[in-house]
């Protein structure tokens, strides 16, 4: 374990699952300062259109930030497990969700030895990672989407979800962006292995909005008003569906911000502030309360 800024502690490149013939599935764990109590945690899933990206980045607007977004969350008392998952050039959906669920199960199985609370695990992601975070919240222990990687005994349920500028309706992304519905080279088509119109059942299975149901964990959606890659209507539709199902949900559309908060440092700061506040509240940091996803 390495020392980090502000008393944080780092475990880097930790394998959480394996598939023969595939690169190791690894995560970086940023632990909060040791305060003598078990800490909650959040699984972070990076963006990159399911095609690019790495567990080491949170987006260009935070480049050079000190503390980094992960350090900021950890300094608030919440461990961050930033996860690499299979990209669409390696495997098509639902492999990416299988990996994310395996990471949650690993964290829950190892919680005791890491000083973490197995009941208080949230999901947070940006763009493609926000899509996976939403699916984590909405498909808890779904046998069709659970996968069998790594630890298979613990639950993959999460306590809360924070999703930044995330696609929620895979079949509608092309229409929302004005793309050719038959284009097999879009990010969504590469994720599915074919244009969404050609595989409607798989596109529905890959869409968080399809899985909305009463009893889902709280979901905070943050989106840039000027997002040209994933228009904000994607988050608006998911928010409306969650609210109609009685799920505790909030949507904030940040003015002047494109995808990844480009064009608005103010939006980037606001998004991070809201995320830290939301995770702290939902995970009971500071007041000893916890929302139990295993209820």
C-alpha cells in the first residue's frame, strides 16, 4: 500500500477477475485516511465510448487537478475503486457489465480486509462508464446480466448511482445525434456488434431505461446542456422514467457544458461538488447512517 495525498492510501493495479487469454482485469483503489472506522466505497467506471479510456482518468477538465477527483472523494471518507473493463474492441455487450459487476462483488468480498463496509457500495461513472453505473443500479443480481467472473457469491447490488452525461437509451442515441441508423461504426453499434436497429432486443437489454423498476437505488444524473455526443435528452428520459417508477432521482443539466464538461470549468466543478455531496449523503459519511442495498 502506498501513501497518497491528504492521508489517502493507494493500492494500484489490483486484479479483480480473470479470463484465460485476456488481459488481467484490474482496478486502482484509493482508500480514505484511516479513521478507525469502516468506510463506504464507490466503484468508478471511466468513459471513452466503450472503445477507449482507462481507470486512471476522469476526463480532460480535471487534468492537473490537485486533489484529483478520486482523491477528493477519498478525502471525504469514501474509498474509490476505479475499474478497467473490456472495451468494445475486445468484447461486445454484456461483457462490460459483467466486468463492472465482478468489480462490485470483489469489493464486497474483500471489504473486511480492506476496512470497508460491504453494505455501502455506490456506482459512479462518466459517459460510457455512466451507462454502466446506471446498469449496475438497475440490474442488481439479474441472472441474465450477472456473469460469472471472479467472486460469484456476493451480491452486485449498489446503494446509489451517480452518472455523468451517460447514454440511457442505446437504440435512440443515433437518432438523438442525427447519425445514420444503419451505421455499423458508431460507438453504440461497436458495443452491440451491430447497429441498434438490427439487434433491438440486445439494444434494449443494454439500455438502463429498459430496466427501470420500483425499488431501484437513488440515481443522480448530471449532463451538459450543450452535449453533442450524448444529448441531455438521454438523461432527461431516464430521469422521467425513474420518477414515474417512484425511484429517488435527481437530474441537473449544466448550462454551457459540452460532453466531458468541455467549455465550462464551472460545470466541471459543480459536477464534482454534487457528486461528493451525493455520495456522502447516500453512503452515510459523517452521520453513521447507511442505505442498505441488500434490503
